[in-house]
C-alpha cells in the first residue's frame, strides 16, 4: 500500500491516487500480509474473490 500525504493512497490496480475514505482494502484470508487497495471502479471490475475479505473503512491507516 502506497500512502501519499498521510490521507491519500494509490490504487493497486489503476495506480490513481484517492483519499483513504474512497478506497477499500482486499485481504487474503490465509495471508494477512497480502493486501490490495482498490478504488470503487476497480473493485467493481475485480469483485471479492473466494478466499478474500474486504475492508471498506481504512481511514485509520492515515497519519
């Protein structure tokens, strides 16, 4: 996860910059170190595959 300016993050799929409040975090259930930040458009394209969980509120990760 690439946090920019403390309250923005780069989408791991389209590489655009969004506010933390506007993205979700896709985590692999068997490996919590594997995580992908996705904007709403990319999340709509990818969905939540089996074996993954989605965290919609990641604003606590900001500085």
